[in-house]
């Protein structure tokens, strides 16, 4: 799971960028970014079997303009998942698998770019 130190650092980043969230019209924080993700569960593609213990997924995006959480996301969504109108720029992506009790059971962290056009390939995360 995400270490307490990393969570604290990400929270501090969010505080530094207060007032620049995804709904902001602030000119230095345009919100036309697209995140495009795909994921595996311990190396396996999403399926009824690999998603059995997962109630849903949650994604947190931490950018210089603040943090956004998107929740719930179904474990099985097809080949990939896309979300639009996010703060543009480099983002730390934290993908959590949440069980029926609301506990984080698996997690993946990576960095991606949120741009106005979707990249050639989704950012792939492996929940472990």
C-alpha cells in the first residue's frame, strides 16, 4: 500500500496548490486533461475471477493544480477506462482496489501526463 510518507507528500502537494482544482477556471490550471488507464490485478487481466474480491476501484490524481478522486470505478470496464476535464500536466496516479468493507486491498502507483488529447496507449497499472 502507499506509504505514509508518500501519502503525506501528496497531501502537501495538494495543499500547495489549493484553489486550483479540476473545476477551476484559473488560467494557470486548465482543466481539459484526459486520463486513460488500463489495469491488471496481480498480473491478470480484469475478469470475474480476478475481480472477485474487489467491490470497486478508486483513482486519485495528484497534480500541481491539486488532487482529484474518482470513485467508484467498476473493476471490469473493458480494455481501458478514460476520464476527461481534469487538470492538465503531470499527475501521480494512485489506483486502489476497494473490498466490500471499504478497505483498500490492492494498490498501484504511477505517473502519467494529462493532456487535451489522449495518448497513443493507456497508462497500465498492476494492482498488487
